C-alpha cells in the first residue's frame, strides 16, 4: 500500500468511525491497522480495506486477518514488527522508515493523540537501543541488501559511483529498490521489458535505457550488477576486454546459472563477486541476528513495562487534577471570605501558608494513587478518592462554568 492509499484510508477511518490514535502500517508483506475506539470495528475496517483493494466480498477473507482484541497484545505486536522480528528478512532495516512514515501520516491528519505519540517515541527509542546494544541490525541479512551493501563498501572511495543494473527479475528488482540506500550513486537500469524498467526508474529517480544498450553502457559504469536468466553467460571475457578498464570495474553476478563468465577476472581491473559470495555474507549476518533475538525481546519487554507504567500514570492524572482543583477552589473561597480587608503583606503570608497546607494535604492521596497504579488497583483508588472528595460534583460544576 503506497503513501497516497494509506492517507486515503486514514481519512476514511476518521470520517466514518471517528477513530483516534490511528496508525496504518504498510510493509512489503503486510498491512496493519491500529486504532483506539470504544467499539470493536474490526469487521468494518476489513470491509473498508476490501473496498480500497477492489474486493467485493472481503468478509469471506476474514480467516486471513489476525485481530488483536487486547491493547497489550497489539502493542507487543507493534513493537515486534517495528524492530523487524516479524519481517521476511529478520531485522529488516527498511521497517524503521516504514514505521516512521506511518506515524507521520497519522500526525499530519491529527490522528495521533497523546498515547500514540508516546507509543511511537518509545518504539523509536527502543529501536535505538537495539542498534546500540545488540548485533540485531549489523550487516545485511538478505541477498539483495547484501549485494547493495557490498557495492557501498567497494565504492566508498569513489565519488558518485556509476552503477548499471541489468535485469529486473525478482532479485534484480529487490536490489534496485535497495539501491536507494546509496544516495550518492548514479544508477542506470536496463530490462528486457522496457516498461517495467521505466516504471521503476520513475519511482526511484533512476536513469532507464533500452536493454539493447546495456552492453554499451558498461563502458561508463563503475559497477555492473547482472541479474538475468540465461543458459549461457551474458557478459563474456571478450566483452570485458573491450571495455578498456582504466582503474577497476566491479561485476556482481546475481544469477543462477551464472550470467557473467568467471574468466573475466583474468582481465586486469575486473573484480567479480557472485551470488554465492553474497549469500555467504548474508547467512553469517542472519545467524548473528537470530542469536541476538533474546536480547531484542528483553529490550522490548523493558520498554513495554515503562510504557504501561506511563499509561497508568495518565489514567490517574485527571483525578489528581480534579482533586487539586477542588482544594484550590476551597482555598480561594476561604481567602475571599476572610481576607477582604487584609493588607497586601497579610494576604501574602496567609496565601503562602494555605498553599503549603494544600500541598501537604494532597500529597498523601497522590502518593496513594501512584502506588495503586503499580499494584494495578488504580481504578478502585480513583473511585474512592472521587467519592471521598465528591469530584464528580466538581466536574459538573466545572462543565456548567465552561458553558
């Protein structure tokens, strides 16, 4: 789901259901919707998704959707998705940007309330801890990203490296999409089906050439990435000899069977890496990431505990404010009643004394409320203090004054 579709879906959710704290997260293999509402809108949202995707009977596909009813479960799942634990490639580095875009879309439409803001910033902080404290995000765990990482490493000293990508099959297309992580590179793509290359080139800002010109384009390229299906090598030793390599050319063969003749390494300046080299690098990284999963899960759990502690504090905050308002109202009324004729000095002293008394009186119920949060007994304590100080009456009076 692209950004425009995500935005359209958010607007419909806002207009049709008046949802708040809403997040539409779309990754390469999933679309997830998180929302806050007093009603379960799962069925309605699935129908709306069906309309967006042109499905006439989305309800029949209900078994393919996973619905989280409890907020704790959905929050834990969002943390796992955001860290890359649920990605096709474990620890996928692209997921962080996808989560940030989803959050930005909600914020732009004013569909992110205090809780979602806090939740997302907690997730970003957790991601930072994962990067700093574990090996979970080290290196590239997919072949396509490992290939791009290799290009980045080998061209680190080349100013604006020129990269030619030949072939946009499944892996070639994935490599092309990951090339956005090489912002200083000039990328040219060629594919047998020109329309596919043109579509991808327009989306990512790449230069597109007809497939027939790909061999000529090798003359100017610093890096040639080849990913085409062919029984015989597409790039031969003879072709590479004709390139008149001045310093070096990096060739990366992502095809099976190989599309670049291995003997090109006999040509001075020609460096060849194949899919086996890259798979080995990706596998090593993947093993490290898998070994880091327990550490990532521990960090996530610590963050969720902190988030729920904050949530409980937010739960008692309105009651604390009401209590402060009730006591302050009493204090102001009594000051007005007894200090009508007091001079400024007397008023200042008594004002200071009564403020101090109020702060000491309120301290105990506030401490008790916060302690009740930690015991998961906040609701009972809120009811007790509300009845004891008649806070519902205070709210009614406040509402009357506001009107």
